[in-house]
């Protein structure tokens, strides 16, 4: 097979596979809920809607990755660390710090209503 043909088919097959996976997951989720209703169970009992701060978490991760890339650039320019190591490590470290900060803020907000009661 020609390399160009493989280069065209791989993204198409990956996209098709992801679409089929989502369709089957939704189908089985629907069947599971119908079975729960048939057995007299509440299908929404296990689905708790969290009042999460997904926007806050995304913003903190984006800021963390941006700061990580900036620091990685400084480390690369100074010659202390190889280019790939500097960018990837700083992006992951500061992205993780952003996620941890979002978690701690969410945890603090969840404890706040309990203290007021």
C-alpha cells in the first residue's frame, strides 16, 4: 500500500471508529436505563449532577500550560534543559498545578455550605 493512501485512510478510520464508539455507548446507556425502569429502579439515582466549575478548571489548566510553555521557553533559551524536555515537562507540571488549584477551590466551595448549616 502506498504511504499516501495510508495517510488518508488512518484519520478517516479513526474518526469513523470514534463515531461508532459514541453511538454504541449511547445505545447501551439507553438500554440500561430502560432495564432499570422495567425493574422499578430510578434511572436517575446514580446520575448526580455536580455543580462543577468546569470553566474555572479549564481556565486554570490553560493558564498553567501557558505559564509552563513560557518557563519551558526560558529553560530552552538558557540551555539548562533540552528543548523537548523543557516544554513538555513544564506544560504538564503547570497544567497539573492548575488542575490541583481548581480541585482545591471546588473542595473549599463544597465545604462552605456545610459550615453555614
